[in-house]
C-alpha cells in the first residue's frame, strides 16, 4: 500500500491535493483530520527536522519505489 501524508491549507472550504507523477492508483481513500499543534507529541527537535525535510527542494525528492528499495537493501529484504 502506498500512502501520502500532506498538510494542506483549506481555502474557501476546499482543498487541492497534488499527487506525485508516480502515484498510479485510479481510486483513493481520503481521510481528513483537522491539524492542531496539540495533536502532535513531538519534541521541538523532531518538529524542526520534519519542517526542514518538508522545505527541501523537490530536486532532492525520491520516488516511493526508490524509498522502498533503499529500505529493502538496508534491512536485507
């Protein structure tokens, strides 16, 4: 199963989700939860790490398949 997590701004009671080019599913399940800072039990260091990752240039992104291959190689699958 491929999953994508995004934080998206709501504008005029609507949201726009852009899927990566390699996301090939023809149908998806969408679950919408309100984002609040109190929902996260992360340290400031963890939040900063995630913010840094989100703000990386798209040229540094890898596909989900590349990510899975790296994990398989790392853990010997």
